[in-house]
C-alpha cells in the first residue's frame, strides 16, 4: 500500500498578548500585525503595529507598536471631519503598499486629543496608509502646504 503525502492543515496562527494602560490586555495574532517598512516619522526603527478598535472610542482607532505598546497613536479616518480630503498619492506609493485596487486602500490621520474637543487636531500632512489585505503600512509625508499638521477635528458651531 502506497502512502500519499499528507498536507498539514494550516497551523493556527499564534496568539500573543500585550498590555496597554487604557485598553487593557489585548490579544492578537500574527496575521493582524501591520508592517511599516520605513517605520513612522520619528519612530523609523519601530516597524510592527496592530490596530485596536473599541466601541467606547469609535470612530477613533488605536495603532499600537507590538514591541513597545506605550508607543501608540490614536487615529481616525479623515473623511469624518474633512469630507473633501484628497492627498496626492503617487503610483510609486501605491506600489510600495502593493495596492492593486486603490479602493482597498485604508487611510487614517493621527490625532492629538485634548481635554477640550475643540482643541483636538488631526495631522493631515502625514496620513497613515494601509493595505489591509497585505498588512503593509506607510506614513505618507505630503510636501505641499495644502494640509495642516494641526487641523481641528471638531468645528465650533
């Protein structure tokens, strides 16, 4: 009797844990980790992050470095507070992110939150671009002055 090669069932992805002062213990798997080949501005050596969503913080989302969870960024999709936001994203940048369909690109901006919501701002001049399928990220640095680093996310009525 001939024994055929048996293909192993895909191994379950390893579950890991990190602890964050505001978010508590976070369980995540390797396939949730986003790789930033160039890191982020000022944190070029920190390349691996996870996104954490909590109902209590919606529409905001947290991006935590898996090696140093205290290195984290509160983000939001910019269209929540600036519906006409359209930064120029080159084909080269889309290629770096291995984006086949520009519609699949996810974009966030880093928020500086203040106790007074009217003083909270979003950094529109350096959006975070993500390919959710390939788990690749990039911080795009816009070279024009069209967008501010401190754009108010909540307009006074």
